[in-house]
C-alpha cells in the first residue's frame, strides 16, 4: 500500500472501511478474535477478580526516541492493570484516523501494537475505527481498554498506603516527557535520551513474589508528584521524600533547568511508585533490582502520619518544602 493514504471513505462503514480492516488492521494485529467483527468480545476468564481499565493516547510526535504511539498505548494500558496487581489478558483498540494519514505509518503503529501486546502476553480482541476530516487530528489517536484478573489474596489499591510504609521507585524520573520534547525538535535540543516506555507487569510480579506491597501507581501525566499526591490523598496519610534520593539523569535535569520545568512533574511511562511494608522493603527492593526494569530502583521516602494529600520533601540542607501541584500540565501531548 505504498503511497496510499487514509480517506474519509475508510471511516464510512462501507467497502473501503472493510478493506482497511481486512487488508491492514486484522492481518497486522494477527488475532482470530478480531476477524469475527463482533461488536463486543466475549471470553471466559480464569478465577479471580476482574480488572478493567481504559485510556486514550494523543502523543506528539507519533514516533519518538524509544517508542511510538502504538507501544505507548499497549504499555500504558497493561501498566494500569499491573498497578492493582492484575495479570493483563485482553485489550481493545480504538483508532481515530485523520484523512490523509499514510497507510505506511498506520502499518508501523499497528505492528508496534501487535509486538508489544505479544510481549505483554495479552490479546487484542476487539476494536473500532473512525476517520475524521483533514486537520482534525494529528494523524492518529488511540483509545485502549484492558482486562485482567487479580489473583486471590492480592489487595493492592492506591488507598492502601499506611504510615511506616517505604516508598520505592524503579529508576530515573522524567525520561519519557523529556524524550518526547526532544523528539519534537522545537527547542533545538540535542540529548541522547530515550523514553522509558516499557511493560511493568513482569516487574510487578517479581515484587509481589518478594513481599507485601500495599499501593502502586505509575507516574505518567503529572509525573511522580501527581502520583504521590494521589496516593497520599487516597490513603489519608502524609508522605515525606528525601530529595537527594530522587533519581534524575543529569541530561533531564539540565533540560528542566533550561526550560523552567520540575522533573518531578514530568511524565514517565516505564516507572512505578510502590508503598511497601517496612518489614518487606529490602526483599522487594532486591527483587526489583534483579529485574531489567528495576536495576536502578531505590527508596525515596516514607508514608507518615499526617494530613491527607500533604507531600513534603526533605532538602539536602535539611529543611522541608511542600510539594505543590501546578495548575496545568508542564508539557502537553506527551502520552
């Protein structure tokens, strides 16, 4: 299909739409459940509680250092399921395509979706495609929903953090947001940095085998700061961080200083924040460091008794400062 582009006819429900599904979407995703073209997928689930999530992805640019919108959509949805201890099983895929979008780029995105779904051990079992007029979207927007099961005995919730819990992150912060910013080529930035976009479900399984994890959150939009504030508010407890333990690459820190940004508010797509029982903290940390995605894991603070939503940072000089959220996103269109 070299040179062919998306037209309004591809979203009209007629033969052009069927051809797009038959010739491009279904073959590249490679799952028989899609080819039946049912309006809804039905499937048997193994025992356990069901977890369901949905998300939309509008990243700009569509292809960025370390990933693309297809990889981002799968990883983001799988990670949301993993944050409640679920084992991901199924995904849906909704495509909003812009008139004029190149079929070649669509094929690349779909190959990425298929590859990362395979790596996650999930199946894409249902979807939808719409086409909008030229200029009404940046090529493609993606909506995904995910279903997984929570094995018996797991009870992980954003509201589960308790005073005494140790807070752990699995590596450097802000890589995704700054990599996307560099990929836009708007500021003339030259930085050898890739997005941290990754599947976290394997890392989570290693953590849960090692010890007691009370709460988790992947710090995407709003960065680590938003995840901390959400965990503190939901758990009705305060949080204290140690500034010198917060892992930020020098390149990321440099770009943030140049543009007046705070790396704690920059999005991540392959990081997690975990509140772990103090007794099991070292065992969980060791398990994380034994996993490829957790080699740089470290303890960054603790959950303490105090006002819900209060997050403070103990600075290197000793005084505490309160972590306050900005009124809006520092970087738009990053996930």
